[in-house]
């Protein structure tokens, strides 16, 4: 079986985990948490890092720290994982959706200003699959309209925009350390910011809003989103190999592109834009209109050859949970819809070998024909 993701754990993970066990520091109070926060925030050139339990928790914290509340409109992409919209809705905010750019698969920045109203408070940017959003334009729009920018960089470990690290834009940026990310803790997340007050607020929100002097008296509702010392130990070991992980991801992406260059019926990811080279967090393909197969049929054929795949994100306006709440009625986002209906991604984890890539390509070509 070639799974859709195989993590790479060939550094100091075992050594650091053993240290946690031998010292007894296994909870969120252990020293690896602070080390991971400091070293990760340094990599993305942020003043503060706040480690937490997962990337969705990081978004909950970010939305709360940005003071998104009832009736506040927050602009975000239609095509993304559901987590940003969940965080906005739970805070009482209203997600306002933007369709995708058909080439980069990111939110179409040209559409943002048309969605701004007197109730708009923030823009949540989500970098999708391997290429970042055009941040200069987003930041310009936000500055002119007085909006907060929250950057979801969950898929962008080691990526940069015009030489500036992703995770360095806006008031707050968030990351995920799920096993398919370039850095994994098994589960985990991080909030990064340059604002001292926002950082302190995020630390409180992560930790049930305990107060330093009156621990069990609470002025605000928070979460138990603490990261354990063991998670941080794995994350720190992974961070030590980030450059090598990014290099390998790009090698995987380029090998796929070269092998598939002559395939018909496929739309392949862009290798670069004028502001970034693709980091290929996952290697996605979109079935061209000329292809009579569906992603489900293709996935089934590949599964028969013991090759894992995964569908693309399902757009927010088609999510039953939001439709039941009366959100996004009669809204259409044709590019996001096409990506969802025609896209899937192939095995692209860091543990993937060149031989396995070639095997995937041969099987894919056979299935397409």
C-alpha cells in the first residue's frame, strides 16, 4: 500500500521523547514547549509563538484574540478546510466567501473588495495546497479598509512569499502540525504574532483563561488547548529538519510534474508564480473537462492498485452543517465547486520514495486511459 501520507521521523524525535519520559515532564508544563515556541516563531520571524493542541484550536484562539464577535463579517475562501469557518461561526461571526483563482486554487484576491461592508472586520487568508495567496494585495486592501488580517498558514511550513516567510503576515498567523504537514507533532498547532498584548491574550485563551494571581477566578471563557511536552519534543525534532523537508517536498512535486507532463485529461498544479515557488504540501490534480472519469472513479481504480488518494476540500457554501443554519443560501462559487468536484490529491508524504512516485504515475496513466 502506498498511503496518501507517510511522515518522516528520522531525526531526534526518539531522543527527545525519551528525555520527556525519563524526566517525567510529559504535560504542557515541560521545557520542550517553550523551546518549540521560541524556535518556531524565530523561523517565521515572529516575536511570539503560542503552542496549542491542534490547528483548529489555533484558529479558535486567533479569532477570539482578534475580537471577532456576533454579527462581525469575516472574509475567507470558499475552498478550504472547514476549520476557519467553524471558528468564525462559533464566535458569532459571519463568514463571507470568496471564490478561488483557477490557477493557484487560492482565494481570488480580485473579489475581496466587492464583499466588504460596514460589518466587515477581518480577512482570513488560507494558503491552499502549496502556493501562498498574493499577500501584498490582501494587506493593501486590509490597510485601506481598516481590517484585521488573520493568516492560516497550516499548509505552509517553510514556504515564503517574495522571500518573507509565510506565517509572518497580518496580526496573527496560525499553523497545524497534523501528521501530513512538513512539521508534525502527531497533533498540534501554533499561533504566532508580533503584538505583545495579543500574545498574552492567546496564552490565556489556550489555558482556560487562568489568571496569574487568581488562578481559579475567570474573567473570560477560554479552552484547554495546551500542547504537551511530548508533542513539542517531536515538533522541535521535526523543526530541525525543516529545510530538508521542504527540499524533499519540492523534489516530489517536480518528479510528479515531469512524469505527468505528457498525460492528457489532467490539470496539474503550477510550479511557481511571480511571488513563490510551489512547496507541494500535497500534490493535487484536477480532471480536465475532457476527462470522462470522476475523481471517485479514479480513486477507486488507484485503490485497487493499493494507492491512496484523498478528495479536495468541499466548499463552504455546500456544507450541510452551514446550510442548516441558513448560511450561504443561493450562493455560487463556480471555481471552488469545480475544484471540489474534479480534484483529488496523490500520495505526497515526506516518506514517499521515487520508486513509489513512478508507480503512482504508471497506475494513474493506466487508469486515465
